[in-house]
């Protein structure tokens, strides 16, 4: 096996770990909380959207 393979595997592992951490940070940003809270309540709602639904959620239902 080529000795460079260990370095390539290390670089790929590091990049994937950084992508995972980046997605995790993106998901936990405060500005996403209202949308995620709304989506968490979706299974328990009726068909009509409430007046307080985030704008992007209302547009997605159109």
C-alpha cells in the first residue's frame, strides 16, 4: 500500500469532521430556532397554518 494513503485518509477524515461541525453550528444558530420550533409542532397541527407561523413556512405550503 502506498504510504501517502495514510495522509490522504487523514485529510479526508479531517474535512468530513469540519463539515459535520459546521453543519452542527449552523443548525444551533439562534436565528433558526423559530423555524425549528414551528417545524417541531407541525405534526400536532391541523391543516390551516396559524397566523404566527414563520414567513418561510407559509411560503413552503403554497
